[in-house]
């Protein structure tokens, strides 16, 4: 799940552009049962190995939008949470007919719309650090939600009720699903200070997104959780739900069977895993291109499903031989690497090394990078960080991250000021330093990593899973 903490005196570079949709309805969609992408023109693209993708390049590339957090009190708000894709959701209209002993269920789906018959645009956060299960808000009256308490004692208020009313939501599943213990799950996520909790019930939807050529692409029967209980922090973030990008091969669903007799109605899949299962893409692979809003304010951020290619805007190196391959640690359900050392090579001045020696999780849903207090203190001292302000670095200054597995070491090179500068500003207008200490034994490389390196994730059974890394341009 998103694990980003917040500073206490920051402001966003930009507010979210999604306006409220206060009145909602569910209208019949005559094309809801069609896989509309099959009718769209597509080009066959062959990767370096394997068969061609089902979708053409443009159809498997989606623009991403930044997600922020808006709290009642600005002293704890306005953080940069992560990146989302905008989708339409189609909910089943005959879900009450789905029974546990029913071998075949023909679902009919309707599109979630407002009273103007315009489809609701759901901002779903893409999250590497989530469990396998994705989730979305559903239609509940305010007095029927289950209020949960996170690590911070944030009181519920009219502000949160108003925020919830303006979330885009899908219809509440029938009681036979919501009250089924096998269909229920809870999990917690977050940093030390901002741990949150969520309670979900499993259902199924169709996801429709529009590619860069505005063609609709449908992902049928996607298992997803509906949020029945949550903390105030979940309401304060701008997204309408989460799409998991965890490792399909190793990650576990939170819908664990409560008895040895029955399990959940559907087997949870990550978003990329479902695309692969439905043969929409040929490989369980995706690429995140997230540029740095401080240094490239108008840059596009995109996610590419399937093999990497060059979409033009932004420009991405398509030849995998020019990327650095880093193996993922065995046995983890998330994207974990062993970070041995951080090196700073200034164009002028002294070379500096910061020993790390810990396993780190790559999490694009974390607004900061979290390491132990000892490591953060060492980094702060050697970079001469004052008042949590990012260092003033030259364009040519270089960063080296050294990863290891066994006796092998792999170094990746990128621009230092991208890595050591937060994507948002302090209230003073100064650039923030994107590192924070954590007292948990789970360490995280957050958004500053992805704003320094273009990253491709290749999911597979151990020991074949790996990431491919290519540096962003020096700006």
C-alpha cells in the first residue's frame, strides 16, 4: 500500500484537477459486455523474446496523473502521494446471482455514471507497495461506514464527511457478499507516524481505460475490494482507490480463507497479472516513467504494460541491452532489492559514500524514502543538509546506487539532484529533502527513486524476477 509519510510544513506544486461529482447513478451501458479493444486497429509488436502483444503500443500506454493529499489542517497536509491512472468502472448488475457453489456465472455490467449520463472518472493510485488486492470506495451512507483508527489520532469531522461525499464510488455489493466472512479482509499500511487501516469486501468489476490514442480498452471481471471501513487519512488522499502492482508470483491476497472449507469467491490478481492472464499482454511486465516536477514541470508521466518501447513523448530507450538489470530478492511478494551503498560523485568537490546494507522495497506510493535513523543521519551529515532542505547541486553531479545479491554487485548511475530533491516544496518555498528515518525494519525507496530512474518491472517466479533501470535525462 502507499507508504508515504508527510512533512509538517509543505505545500503542493499543483492541486488535483478532478472536480467533485456530488450526484451519482448507474446507467446501462450497451457496450459494457464488449471487449472494445478487439475492434480497434492495433499493430503487432514483438519483444526481444516471446510472442507479439495483443495490444498495439499506444493501447498499452496510459498517461498518469499526480495524486496529492488534502487534510483539514494544512499543517499536516498537502503531500505528494503518488501517481494514478484515470479509468471508468463497470459494476455487475446481477451479483446477487453469484453463489459459492455456482460453477458458471454470466455477469452483466453497467457503467457508473452521474445524472448527466457521463461516466465517473475514477483516479486509481498505482501502488507497488500494496498487497495483491486492489480496492475502491463504494456507495455507503456516512453513518454506516466503519471508522477505523490509524497510528495518528486524527478526529473525524464534517470535513471528512464532505470529502467522502465527493469521492467517486461503485455500488455496494449485495448483503450475501458484504456479510460473508470469507469475502472480508483488513490490512494496515503506512510509515511509522501515519499508519492507516482499511476494511474491504471482495467484489468484481470491469475496468475501462482510454489509451493515448483515446481508444477504450476493457479488462473484464477484475476482482477488487470495496472499502467498508477506513481511517481519516484514507479520505484525505485524493485518489478513489488503489490498483496493486505487487508481484503476482509471490504476493499474497488479504482475503485469506477464514476456515479450511471455503475461500474468497474470486482469486485476487494484480493489475498487470490480470492483463497477462487475459492474454491482453504477452509478458507480466510494466514500465513506470515518472519525471521530476521540480526540474521538468510540464513533463508527461506514463505507465507502459508489456515490453518497453519508445512512445516518443516522453522518449524512452527501447533497447533492453542499454538498461541495467537488477535481480529482485527471493521470496518477497513485493519489489525488494538489497541496497549496499549510496555514492555521491560531485562534478567538483569530494566523493562521498554512505553505507546502507539493508533490504529496500521499491514503492512509488511513498512520498519519501525511508531508511534507518543511523543511515539518514549519515546522509544528512555528509550532504550537509540543514532544516530538511534539499542540497543545492549542479546538473552534472552524479548519484550511484550499489545493489547486491550474494557476492554480485550492480551499480546504477543517475542524476544526484533528482534523487536528493523532493517533488514538493516546503512552506518557505525551499526544496525539501526526501529522506526520513523509520523505526520499522521495512525500508523504502520512494518517489525520488522513480524520478531519477525509468524502471521496468519483470515479474516471474524466483529467481527470474528483476527490474531494468535506465537513468532519466540530466536536467
